[in-house]
C-alpha cells in the first residue's frame, strides 16, 4: 500500500438527489483529506445512462457546494470510460474467469420461490439477495443452446469457484477507523487491522451485461486504481462488498487500498436513507430553509 499522502474520493451517482447520508460521506472524506495532508477527488458514477442525467449531476454539484464539500483535481465520469471497463472485463474473460448467464430476473425469482416453498433454505449474499442458481440448474440444455445462439440479453458473471482456485491465498484487506477527530494524531488514525475477505459469500457476481461492459463491482476497482486512490472511506452498507473488490483487485493486478466504513444515517424507522425510499434530499432541506449548520448537526458533525 502507498505510504505517500493519502488520496480519498467521493463517488456519488446522479440518479436522484443527494440526502443526509451522502452529506456525511462527502464531508468525512473531505475532512479526512484535510487533516492528513491528503486530497479528496470527485468521481461521478453514471454508468446507468438512463437514470443518471446531466441535470441531476449539476444539481448534485450544487448541493455539494452548499454543504461545503470541496474536491481536488479533475472530475472522473464513468460514462467516459466504457472502453477501459471493457478491457478489464475482456482480461477476465481471457483468463477463463467469466461466463454468460441468460436467466432473467423473473426466472431466477420464480425458481428460488419454488425451492423455498418446498422447504429449501436458499443461500443469500450479505445484502440478502439469493445467490445465482446457474442456467444449467434451471434450464434444459436445448434451451440454453437456443439462448446462446440468439440475440437475447445476458449477464457476464464472475465464476467465483474458478476465481478462488486461481488465487494462491485468500486476499484480505486493511480496515481502519472511519472518523478522524479534531486534533487527533493522523498517524494513529492510520492504524488498522486485517480483515479476511469472504468473496464466496457473494456467489457469481455480475461484472457486466450485453448492453453495458461493467457493473459497480468492476468499475469501482478500476476507477480507484485509475485515480490513484489510497484510502476508501464509504458507508457501512458496503463493508461486505469489500471482499469482492479485494478479489477483483488481485485478479486484475490492481493496487491494494486502505478501507474505512463509516456509520449510516437512518430514518425514523431505522432504515438506511435511500433515494429509492424517497428520503428527504439535501435540495429539499435547503429549499425549506434548513441551513448548512443545521445539516451538520443532523449528521453528527
């Protein structure tokens, strides 16, 4: 891992308006960079070209300015980097570590629902989603061949079994504290511990699709390496995903990073704030008269 000045990043997706959870993450990264003599970069994660729009991106940048988040260097936009992701995906394909899967989400859901109705406990990933059952478990051989020969949509998945067999030893990652207090010695903040990675818990994760040569898991490790990021400070909800990211870093020969996972901001029902839940946005708070100082209070800063 790098011993030079740390490089942090904040990487939001402009597929909706930022909420208090985003404010916490952005400001923690900016403050950590300032207090360690490092820098904080901004990355726009907009591989979803349907939901992510220029208008939402502009409004997101205005909200970040309002809360006092300041970033260094040029902004990296994922929508400009599909060729880079495609090259990384093709490398894994050449290494024999990926395969195409043709089951639709509906077929997967019905198959697993039927198995669970029969009393089978289907394995699930750390986020609670059922693990992929495999085309050959659900479809007849003739149907698989028909889909392979057709123009049907498909996902490109990591063959987790082959990927783990390729490794000489299971990777782990460095995990450190997530908040650097005022006046705290930055040297002590760099003390962490090693966490054993458990990528198998995720099954055969999706790395790309027919119409898109990447997924979050693939693009995030490629972009972190491209930007020279040394320290990733993100929400606790992504803690377990670090296992997949460390695996991909090893398979692609990318640098190891230092990771930290901060607390989440929860709503009145104890749920993580989310765009999909229509959690109150920074934009709504600002228009209703909430001040930047009041935002700091609400997120505990």
